[in-house]
C-alpha cells in the first residue's frame, strides 16, 4: 500500500469532526493556496461540511459553485483579518455578532489559514470550535496544534502542513477549482492569450512595455490577446493596446465582473501575468500560464509543474532606485514603492515560453 503524501508531520485525527471552518481572507489568489489543504481535510474527514470564512471577492469567484466549500461567510472588517478600505471601518459589534453566529454553528474544527496568527489566532479562538489548528509566528497566540510561521515557505505547502496536523495527508499539491476545466482545444477559433499586467505589490509588476512587446509579437502570429485587470491596471492596459496597435489586441480592464473573468481565463489558451490572483486562478481552472515573478516570491507562490506552467524570476534584492537591500519578503522596505523589481526579466524568453505552451495541450483525460 503506498505511503501517504506528507508535508510536515502527520498528527492524529480528531474524533467526530463534521463541521469545519477555514479562515482565509485577502485576495482570490490567496484563496487558491488553501484549496489543496481543504481537499486534504475533506479526504480525511469524509462527509464533513467546510465553511470558508472569507471575502466578498471569494463569494464572487466561487459563485453558485462554492465546492469544495459548503458555504462562504464574509468576514467582518477586523484588524489583521479583513482590512479597512473605502467605506469599510472596524466595527467591534459586527465582529462580535459574526463570532457569536460562528459559535452557534458549533464547529468541530477551525483552521487558521490566514497568516502568522498575531491577529488571526485570537479571532479564530473567539469562534469557539472544539479544536483549532494553524500557524503561529513568534509572539502569536498558540492554537491547539500549530506549525511555526516562517516567511520562506510555499503558501500551498504551508497550509498542507497545517492540514497534516489534523491527520490529513495531501491529496493534491496544486489548486483546482472543482467543476472547472480548461476547454482547449477550440477548433476553428484563434488561440487566445490573456494578459494581466497588474499586481498588488508594485515591485512585482513587469513593465507594461514588456507585456506590450509580447502582445504585439503574438498578434503578428494571429493570436488573439485580451488584457484584463481592475481600475488600477487601466494605464498599463491602455499602453499595451496602443503599443501593439493591432485589432487582435483588446482590453477589458475594469469592465469585466469577476465571474466573467474566470470564464474568460478558463476559455483561453495561455495566461501571461505577474505573480497575481488571475494567474493563480487561471492555473486552478486548468489554463496554461507564464508568470513573471519577483525572485523571493518564487519560493512562496510559483507553480509546481513546468509542462504547462513556466516562471521567469527576477532576483533583484536591492531597490533599483536607491539600492536599499531587502532581507526577505516584507521584512525590509524602502520608500520607492512604485519601482518594478522585475525589470531584469527580458521579453525574448517570456515570448518563447508563451509560444511553447500554446503548442502544449493538456494531457487527455
């Protein structure tokens, strides 16, 4: 009998686990990192219901197909759990009401899959679950079972190691959105490349002129190119379309609901993007990807496979403007937040990989 696939140490299973809550805020890409751990928990606790404690964007992403989750509960605005923003303020009464509803659900297991635990672990403990697991950075309150939080660990493997604490070995190493599968090939239809030039952290943004060069080269080969993004990506999208100067290169940036974006990603051949949510979602729906990564993020977020997923890391560890060093992750930052730290990645190898994966079909099912 084959040995289970383990990430970390396998703990004993908890008794009679029927209701599981998984805490995961932040963006749609962050949610993708948690999916393999959720599948592992469901395999270890067959028949259990799993509720995602997540974000409005997660509701929009999952739509009427929330599997592997049974339900999604939107988190209240709370420091370190769901941050403030336009029209969003911390409301202690709303947080307590949310926690009271969670306690009424009588969760058997609550999983902190959110971060280092400084804020998320106290929040999780307020839910009143019989058992708690998660991560804990130095100084964070401990849960019943914890994995030490250290920045340099792949996010998917981090949460698989947490799931293992509950006796759940890994059943997959990369995210897959249930009910979604890339629809290639599309006979008689032009190949389609989706380009996403955005990223939450400006340091991860490849210059839009480089994206434009790839888009122009693909259009000259008869490939349709669609640029996507939110309002913050509009200047880059406009530059890409203007530089490519081809009717085959268009933009739907800031004009497409999240559900429609997922449909577009699924119905395309390749996605070229920075280390961003759309790239992670594209991989989860089975579409090939070519990603430009700031070097340290390859440790935390790069895809495992290389047949249909390629990466181009830039190993810049000093600010391109002032030379300030970066120790790791977000530990040391300078004032030049708008600088791209991925300028070392050149167009030619990225273009070569896009062309290569365009010709690499999925393995037939």
